[in-house]
């Protein structure tokens, strides 16, 4: 089946003479291909963990079907504009010319192309046009991240209408589950033992298998908690520890207080993440980091904070920016440290050098979380590790602990709070990001973030927690941040367990009470300072962050979250003098 068909291709496809394969396939790709070729199905659903190589598998299927004369054209349907270009570039490497700039107003692509790459939204806007294209030639339709086909009833209907006549349909996803119950087109559903209709894949390759095979990197999750304080719309001030048992509304408000750029939680976590990135770059010189933000305003502010911290301006990717794809590509090909982006970078974007991440978004569905973490797991060589910094929010920690769990899309399962704190459908990512920003504006109006600090909680790896709890800047935190960037999965676990044993052996348990006492005293000092800063900021009409920055310039020392008790006391005395005009 893999014999060349160049001799009988029409002159319109001169590029076929250069066709080849993508090189030796991975074991899972070869096994899936063998099954596909043996079965010859019209519809095939391949579920493979992000970073496993779904694109290579799909393009190999395409070349086999073209070589066999089964199909003549290829249509790739992707969630975003950027992914259209990414698919076209990957296809070009195996000799398939795909037009990523095809527009509905054209109706046809040029004769130099074997097919087109389009978005789900584009298909939904003119399904009959795409149906006519599909009927015009024997077509393979590759549906990338097929779960997007259920984003809206109209989308699902449009995709069925457009591609029902296709000769073959190959559906791909790394995350087949959804937070809603909209059926995904061209996916089979079967009743399980609990009477729930679940999606059925034809081939599945999960994260646990990929980790064992060295196809993906091991991921360390570094969780940070801290004290949060905010004011409700009614004027009440509420304080809570990030990650403690709270009601749904209070948990969301504490979480968003942590993510508020004017607080101390974000600067502290960004600083820790950059230290981790510096350590990783000792072994992986081009390692990069990604901060995933909830909205554009936060993304811009996080970028400014990183620029001040590192002396290097990060790449900023916003959801409605026409130049976003070009910036992502430039970052992917370079060796700069950081990229800051909103939700559009959460899925499918291929930047293999990303090794460190900061999950600085309040989006909480398991689907979105899995897609976001998928940006960091793609392995280039054995031994590379990924590190993702998280807020200590129970729901997010559950997602992190269940990375190896394989889920299917359930049509009639009753939805619970475990599915996420919000019910945002996984729609077109650009539209979703804009809608999310509007929603955040509305929710933010119901409360005002006042102050936050960050405390390192623990490391989560392979569903196991490591860490006894420590003060910011303690040796325990530094130990974890200083883990080598090149370790095999079993080595990561061994190192973490060894360090935890040493902590216990060196009296970590005996020191716990002293640490708690010191922490409480320091927390009270911080709280007092934050109240003074709040009052002074209101008096001067300045943002809290500006006042904190002036105090640091005047008194010296690090950010508030990592300042010592003595340094905090000095700042308290200083700002008290400012109140009476002595600066």
C-alpha cells in the first residue's frame, strides 16, 4: 500500500514526486496505522495524549490512502487559524500541499494544492460550500480536536452536512471528554455498565503509556497557596487561605484574588517559575516558559512583571491579535525565555521547547486543563522534564492528580461541580477568550481584590504529593525549584522521595510548629502592611502595586511575599512616616 503512486498522478500535483514519509513512526503510531489499514473504516477516532504525535499519524494515513488511490483530496478541519498553518507546514514536509489560506468566498483552492485547511467556525458559516467541495472529489477529512464539533448545535449540524459525503473521515483528539453533553459528530457512542452513553475510540494512546514510552515529558506540578483578602459588592471584607475548604463562590473569589496582577501572589509565583526555568535552561538551553492568563489585561500586566523580573520582554499573544500566529512561530523557533498568552494557546499550538508553565487562569474545566498542560509535555529528547506552577485550588489539584486517567465523552451523565467551577463551552478559542473576558469583568464587579501573598505548598508528581509545607524562600522550596531539568520519570520520583525522607530525618516534623508560629507572625505583619498600603493608595489615588514598589525602592529587599519579618516591619514604619508627610 505504501508504494509510490507518482506515476499515475495527474499533472496538477507535481509535488507528489517528492513525497515521502515522516520518517520512522513511533510504536503507537505504527500500531494505529496497521489497525486503520487492516480495518479500512470510513470513520476512525484516534485518541492520543497531547504531544504524542497525532499529526504525524494522520498525515501517514493520508499518504497511504492517496498511494492506494482511495482518496484524491485532503481537507483538514482545525480549531484555530494558527493550527491551519501548522497543519499545512507539517503536511508540506511529507509532500502534501495544503492551502491554509482557503476562504469561503473563493469556493475553490488553487491547482497547486492537494487540499485545504479550514476551521470549524469556517465550515459552520458555509456548510453547503464545503459539502460541494467534498462531493467533487474523493476526500479524506481530518477532523483535528474533533470534540470542538460539539461546541454548538449549529456547529455539529454544519459539520455533518459538510462532510457526510466524505470518502474517509479521520477524527483526532487528545481530550475526547467535554463538560457538556453536546454530541460530537462522526463519533460512536456506546452504553457502559452504568447506563451512560460514552464515546468509543478506535485507538487510544494515553498519557501514562506515552510517559512510559518516553514520548512525553514527566510533569511536576508546583502548588502555591497563600492568604487572600477581598471586598464584596456589599462592602464586606473577607479573608481566606487559597485552597482551604470554601463555598463555590468564595473559592472562585479567592482564586481570582490570587490572580489579580496588583497583589503579591502572581509576582511571587512568576519569580519562582523563572528560577525554575533558569535551572532547566542549564541542561536545556532553549527551554521556554508560558504563562496562561484569563484575559488580555492580566496578560499584559504579567508580561510587564516578567520584563521587570528578567530584563527581557516576553512574547505576548492576545486572543484577537491578527499577528498572534507569527509571534507564536517566532517564539517557537527562538530561544527567548517567556511567552504570555490568553486561552488561544491552550490547545494544539506546537512549541516543543516549552518546559515551564504558570497556570494563571481561572478556567477550571478538566478539558481545558488537559489541553493547557498538553503544551508542556511534548518530548524532544529523553530526560526532559516539565514544571507547571498552579494555585492551590482543590479542583485544579484534582485535575493535576488525574493526568493519567483516560476519560471519554459522556452524553447523559449528570454534570457536577467536579466538572468545573464554570460551564464555559469549549468553543472557538478566540470567541471564548473574548466572552471570558466580558464574564470576568462582570464577576469582578461583584468583588474587589485587596491583597494576596503566596506560600509554597507542595510538589505533585504522578498523583503523589511531596513536601511538608514551608515558608516562602525556604530551603524546601529552593530544593524543588533546583531539580535538574533532565530526569527520567522514575528518577524524578526517586529524587522527590529522597528529599522528603531527608526532610523528615533532619527534623522537619519537629520544626513544623516553629514554622507555623513564625508564619502566623509574619502573616500578621504582612496583613498590617497591606492595610496601610491600601489606605495610603486611596489617599494618593495610586494603585497598590505602585505603593508597594515605592516601599521596596525606599527600604530595599524583595517582594512582599518573600520579605522577612524584619523587612516587613521596616516597611510598616516607613509608610507610617509617609502618612504624616515624612518621606
